[in-house]
C-alpha cells in the first residue's frame, strides 16, 4: 500500500511503500521505498500520512527492476593452489554492488 512520508534527507513529502518497522530508542522508524526516487529511507512514524486518491493514481517516476542475464561474480581463493580465480557467486556481495553502482554513476 502506498502512503505519503516526509523524507528528512530530501526535505519533502514523497510517496512510499513501507518495507519494515524498527523500534529505535523508544520510537518507531519505518524503512520505506520512495517510489518516485527509487531510494530506501528511514522515516519516523509520525511523518506518515494517508495519500489523497489523486496521488495514488499518478504513475511512479521510478520502478524497481532487475538486470537481465547479469550474474554476480566473486573471487575464489584456494589456499593450496595459490592464484585466485573469478567465478560465479550465489548472490551479490557488498563490494560488487558498490562497484556496479559506481559504474552506473
């Protein structure tokens, strides 16, 4: 369900989808996906509003997507053989994600 949240980082009201709720030092923070900015953000629970109907009918400016046929790679170390080899990985590690994001920028 889409709601409207105030993003402290962007200093504006944004449409968002709530991903999870975290209890932090006596208050609730919600992890939200900002649908018009394709960005994840933490928002205080008091900064959430119900959107007006017109707001929910507008198309999102950003969409979640995935890359077709791009598989994660990782460096495989074999301490017995010596040289390291690049091979397929089960999931993307943080270094690969960081490197890919820098390539996109």
